[in-house]
């Protein structure tokens, strides 16, 4: 490793790939071989003193790092840090962990270097576990060069694959980002006794959950259910959990989305089947995690969830608890050109949003959009990032919008962040999930710590937006008659003002910060309105958007200033890694209501 080699070593829950974190050449080779061009790598250092040389740690971060679980802890990078920038491109945080086995202690001590320590796999595959498997998947095979130059093996067999756990320390305290080694399969205590239930979890960041009596056993991070290897890992791990905890499920809870791999798997199992709406599971997960029975206002902001109306939800304000919910407010639904492909091409998404909301200044190759907003005389010019799109690509997006071809509608908050990131020229093409949104957060932080989040340059005013009332409310399960109309956050004023800032030459960081301030204000505004209508005083924050530490620094104080109490995740992630816990508890109450 001192000479720049990449080493595969057998850890506690599977193989890891390690190299010198101070060598740009070694990190570049690892990125190319692992097919991971941008996503940050984690680091392993010898001790707390070595960690403090790389990142700034508060007391809570130190406690996490030195705990027996030894998770990866995300912390602000020091300017004097010797770690090369390519370990975490365009990030001002680093994920740092201490040695978790005697082998790691010896290796880091003898290397005398901070080491990149990442999962032993190609991106999005399960971690390699057995020696033969590691040689086959990480060594040279026909037609593919080796990922690792050397292998450090032993004969201590690994019973179950476990990735490293990841935690962040936000303004309101520590929260898990990925729950795996050191934390799973420790049970989450429940306030109710349940029947044996299997909740199959979501498509991305999958975990499953088994319940028995007053305990919920949430699996370690399984991963994205998009290849055969991950499904096999899922089945093997489920079998282990059922034996370990003596649970034979009588009920199977699945996501409402009919095409999710985990849903199809669950529907093929024996027992009673219950479909749970994705964002309802998020709300319930946060309520269980924080020990609050509800009901509450749930601000569930994420990338994708199958809605009751068959559209893609993701910027949701729900009212309810595990027994049922109302969709009381949401972001304005906007087009998603290419469906899920738009997630990887935020610039196309941004173009679709601008054209739909504002029209646009005509460009070569533009196509008229019948039925869409006509170009306004005061519409600011398109920013350079969108003008840089090839003419044919712009024309294709325009045709898709005009004809409604493969262009589902979404209220996704994740896609809103992606679109703004692309508008600012931060991320036009994403190579890993949430990259565009993360780089927008990093720009808003201006390359420095988020504690305190904004300093003296905090914008005094947010961008404008509209709150409109839409007739009717969508609901599921047993809910109070909370509200009779749905609120919709309309975004044309925001986009117009944001583009005007850019046209005036305002740099990306203050625009990104002002956008975050605006979003935080939106959330607090809508929650205050809903609280006034319903009398509900608790607000549960869940969904992957609340991994954004700047949002977590801004939103809770605004809610508290309006007399509201904030519920946050502490045991399971706010992202989709916590969904299975919510699915299980929703299924329990659905059975109870049905007399089961």
C-alpha cells in the first residue's frame, strides 16, 4: 500500500478494499477498477488522534468513533488534512472510522498511513464474503482486470455479510445513515406486541424487518434490489434472521409499488399480504424510532415513492400515524422526462422544470410545447449549464414534454434538489444516488463546516413561492377528518427568482444557500398552517432529504419557533433503510383494524 497497491482484506463482515488515502494515483486506480467515479470513499485511521488530524470532531462524534461498534462517522474535513481531494470529490466532509478488528489495528499501525477502506465489491453489488468469492470477484477474470493487487486472507469464516455502519452528527444530534455492522441485528423495542410479521422493505437501500412480540429486528443494509446477487444476499440474510430469532412470518408487508423486486418477492411468500404506501412507512418509522405514538404531521421528503394515485410522490406532508394517513400538502407535481433515467441526468430534469414552470428563451432545436406555459417576456435566460446541453438532447426533452412520452409526473423533493443543482452547474450527470443534491448541499456550505450552518451571510429573505389549495384529500386507513383540502407548494416564483439571481451574476454558493433557506421556510410555513388547522403539535422529519445536514440545521429551529415539537430518527436511518420498520408496524395495525 505504501507503494500504491490496492489490497483486498477479509474484515469482520466481508472483504474490504484498501489503499493509501494520501496518494492521488492509488485512489484514481481504485476508482477506475471499482467503477466508482465520484462517490466518496471512507477512511480508516489508527486512533482518535489520527482522526482529529483529518476531521473536526465534537464530543458526540468522538463517542461514536470510539464505541465498540466503530462506525464510519461523517465529519467536517480539516483544511490541513493530508487526505487527497479525490477520496471525497467536492465534499467538505470525510467519513472516518477506527480499526474494528485486531487485523485492522495491526495493518493501520504498520502502514503508518490513513487508508481508504471501502467495501470489497463492484459498485452496487453485495460485499464479497468468502475467500474463493473474493478471488473470483476482486481478482483478475477473463476479460476483466483485477480490482485488487494483493489479498490478505484468513480462515475465520464469515457467517453473514455486513457493510460498515455510517453515522452523521447533525445540529440536533447523531443519526444513522446506514445501519449494519455493530448495530444490526440488535432489536428496536416496540410499545406493542405484534404477530410474526415480515416487512420486505423498499427497492433502494433495502432492509427487511421481522417482528416478534415487542421487538422489531431490522436487518443490516442489504443494498439496492436491482441485481440477482443482491436478491440472493437478501434471501440468505432473511433465512439467517428467521432461524436466529425463531420467527416464521404469518403476515408479509410490501411496498405498494408493483414492480419493486422486494414487493414481488414478498408477494410470492405464504401468508397474508398487506401493501403499505412508501411515505406512510417513513412516517411510521420515525414515530416508532422516536417513541411517539402519534398522530403527527409527517414531512416526508425523498426521491421516489409510489403514491395512492399512481403518480410518483416525494415532497409530502402527511397527517396521521401507523393506523392511517391523509396527504395534506405536497410539492407541485412536475414532469420527469425519461422516468427513472432522469435521476442520472439532472440537467434534463432542470430543463423540463424550467420549460414547464416558466417557458424558456428560444434556443436552436427548441420545440413548441402545446398546453405548456408560454415563454414570458420577463423570463430570465437559461443558465450556461442548460445552454450547454446538445441541441438534439434539448429537442428530445421538449418532444417528450409536448407528447407526454415516458414522462411521469412527480412531486419529488429529491428531484427538486437535483434540478436546482443542475441549474447552478454543480451536477449535470449523476453517477451515484443523490449526488446532485449532495453537491448542492456542499455548495451551500461554501466548502466549510455547517456548524453553525450559515454565519453572517445568511440571506434575510427566501425566494418566493406560492401555497395554493387543491380540492380533495387522498387518504388511507383509519384517519381523523383533519383537513378537507390539500395544499400545494407551487414553484414558478422560486425558479424565476433563482434564475434572475444567476443572470445577475450571483455565484452558485449563495444561490444554493438561499435555496436551502427557502426550502426550510416552506416546510415550516406549511407545518404551521397544518398545525393551526388540526391542532397537531408534533412534526416527524423523515425521508432521504433529511440526511442533508444544512436542512437539519435550519428546519427544526424554525418549527420550534412556531411552537411545534420535532421528531427525528435515532435508531434507524431517515432514508429508505428505515422503511421496513414502518411497513411492519403499519401492517400490524391494518390487521388489527381488519379483525386479524
